[in-house]
C-alpha cells in the first residue's frame, strides 16, 4: 500500500528501494506535444536526476507513440487507454497531466503531486483558468510544454497543499465559476 496517499508532499513510501515513478496522462484526447516533450532524452535525464526511474505514458488517441524501453537506470512504459487510471495514479509518485477537469480531480483526490501542462492550442476551453485557480490555491503546479523542463527542475512538491477530498459538489461549483456558469 502506498503510504503517500492523502499527502501531496511526495515523500517516499515503503517502496523507497523500488522505482520512483512519474505517470503522464492525456485522458481521452491527444496531446502529442506533451508526449513528445516528456519522452525526450533531456526530460528523462531531468527525471533521473530527481530520483525518478520509471515513466508511464498514457497517450490517448495521439499519433506520438514512444517506444517502450527498460534498462537498469530507467523504464518507459506506454499505453493508450485503460478502463480506469486510478491504479496508475495511486502507484505514481508524481503525475503530469493535461488540464482536463476529470484528470485533475482524480489526481488531487488521491493526494498526489500534480503538474498540469496547458495545451496552448486549446486556449478557448478554460483549461488555463482551471489550472491557474488550482495553482493559486496551492494544489498543483502548471506550465506549458515549452516550460515543462524548467518546472520539473524548480518544483517544490512539499509546498503543495492537500485538496479537500470527498467534496465533488465543491469542485463542480468551482468549475461552474471558472467557466462562467454562475
């Protein structure tokens, strides 16, 4: 059982002698730029320098499909879809996600550190507003694909605040406010 559940501090769990992992999700969409950026060798080097040695990519319907690989130093796993991503989120030490409300909520409810990457090609869809508000409340970090590497290098996961769990109606009201329904 992952003892980091309920904490966003990114503390090592009882699995500390095992792989520290990063889970990247794009949900049901495609976000080729994110998958390409996070699977670059430079990104892998940054992740390794931070103690992560496993990268799991959920690539959705995107056309960028990195080749899975495994070595003593680093493992890359890739898949398109699963019925549920909850286990992947629970097992990861860090989540990097598109700004979809469902992906954000599921990650925050699990108490996992979250970096939201804004898809700048979708600027009319309120993703930036959602990420900004959750960031200003201290629940996540956000960036764009072009600033992801510097965000990884400068992140302080211990500064993140737990998201109030079990209150989906508060999140729904918050979303309504962000998208202008109230």
